[in-house]
C-alpha cells in the first residue's frame, strides 16, 4: 500500500483495511489517510488539529541482520558458511529432527563442506546445562552456533555462543544472582532460526536461564554482544507447531508488543514497530491457532514475534513479564502460558491504577488506541476503548484455552512469594509503579 511514518490512530484503528501502514504515534492530521477515507475523515481531520509529534530521546541498540520469508531456511547453509566451516546446531527436544526442515539443513551444510555437531536442549535451559555444554564443546573450535527451535533452544544457543570462547560460567553474568560480572566476550557468531512464534529471542540481547523449584530463579544473561548475527525467520517452520504452543507463544508475542508500546521507555520508533506487530497478531493469532496451514497467519505471527523481540530489547516490558519470571522459576509454567494467562488482568489493573493515580498519563490513550485497533472500532472514546481492549484479551484467553495458574499448582498462599520476586527489570518499565497489593490482585484473579 503506501508508507506513512506518523499516522493518526483513529484512522488506523477505525479504517485499518485502508490504512495498513498507519501508525498510532501521530499528533497531526493524517493527509494520506484523509485522502483515502474521504469525506468523514476529512471533516474529522479538519476539526482535530493535533500538535506536531515530539520525538523523545532514544537509543537504538544493535539488531541482527534479518532474513524473513517463506522458504528462507534454504539460505541457512550459505549464511552459516560465511562464518566458517564448523557449526554447532542447538535444537529443542527433537521434534525438529522429524520435520522436513532438518534433512534440508543437514544436506545444505554438507553441500557447503561444513562439519557440524548437534546439541539437543529439552525444556527451558538451566545455567548448569549451559556450563556443561560450554565445557564439553570449548575445544571443538566452533565457528558458528545455529539455534533452531523455540525460545528455549534459541536462548540456550545464545548463551552457549556467548561463552564458548571465554569459557567461564554463565553464573558469573546472570542478572540478580551471583557476581554479575560484566561480559566482555568475544561471542561466537550466532544464527537464530525460530520455529515458534513467541519469545522474539531471535532479536533480543538476552538469554533467559532458569532453575526451577522453591529456591528457583529465572534470570537473564544479557549483553549486546549476544545479539544474533542473523535472525532467519521462515514462517513455514511454524507449520509443525502444536496448537497449544501457538496459543501460548502468540499471546507472549502480543504481550511483549503491548508492554513495549506502553513501556515507560517507549519511543516513537518502537511504537511504530509495536503497532504493526499488534495488528499482525490481531489478524494472525486466532487464525493460526485454528489452522497451522494458514500461510498468511503464519507470516503474521512470525512477524509479530520478531518485532516483539526488537521492541522489548529496545524499551523493555511490564508487569506481566515481571510476574512471569518468578512464576516460571517456582512452578512448571511455560513462559508463554504465564504471559497469556495474565495479560488481560494485568492490563485491566494497569488501566485502573493509571486512571486513579495518573489520569493524564499517556499510556491511557495508548491502551485506548490498542483497544480500537483490536476491536476494529475507531470511533470509541477512551473508556469504551479500554473496555474493548480488556474484552478482546479476555476473549483470546478463553478461545485459546489458556490454563489458569492453579493448573500448575499455584495457590493463594504462594502469592506473597511470587510478588516479592517480581520486581526485576521488566517491572521497572511498567507504565505505572504497582504496589504489592496491586500485583497480588493480578495473580489472585488468575488462580
Ligand atoms: Zn515473553
């Protein structure tokens, strides 16, 4: 269609079939939209003269080179060969080996005269598993690490790539536990190939590692040097993704986009990306859940997940991810399920708290913009838009069959301990500082 940088959210939300490129950060009348929509929008635009958009200060940290598209996996061998002749393939528990992608990757590497080793990481990676892999593989002179799988496989590959050359324990660098030594590298080049649409790990600078149990934790090894050299995103790889994984990971991607969009560090550049990602998720998530063969839905969700990784790495997240960390550490709750089951309630509590304590906060209008976007009702006022947003997220939670926290053994007695461990980096960029009782209310509503 056409490309516009600063759009009017009322145009984008209300008439999005005409305005695929509109973004919501605009503060001035949207000329191209006006031409397209015609008389009604023309009158509206003339009546609503908005001040010019203010470009707030921002930093754009390193991003991977991105190769996105159906069939992009065929490029992997040649891309890998650019980094050397010996690859380490890191995958999840094994489903990839049964997919058509695996023999194509292997024969492609062979055709490039590359040798390769394979490491399978079942479940979410622990620091111990990463250290064992580094110890076992250090002497192998690996030129490039290729992570193929969901967020866990990519995070494991990212952490291993970071430590293969330095050789020290990942515990030296994990945030919030241990000495938190600065990471100086060098990292081994890392190529990220996601096979789920969720965490956006292919675009982020952190690897999440966890130890599960009563003394458990879920913490990040984070550094810009860990960012993948290449994010190779082939939506076709989602074809074998089970529907429950599509549901949880898709909600995680949407949550990451929404939390970035209203983050206290949000910036126009990431707002534009997050808006497009949320629109893609709106149109792709339920469709992909219903039919993994829907190629357009696969593309939309692969895109939403990639963009969510870019935005979260730049501007941070919010209360849902603040809670997902201790929930995942203390209970066997997959990250996407934790986010998906909490996002509607956490959004409601953020909105209610902002209304009471900071009614002029810009996040309130941003939540309203997203409500109009998701509901296709651009004419709604702010209050009705908030209701539409929460209603839509509640409906997605039900339709996608996301379990409650009790399903994983969480009881009301666990709430204080979860709250006490929820104030990591994500909670710090929530649009408003929630007190302990407000955070507890999010959990209580989803047990
Ligand atoms: Zn997430």
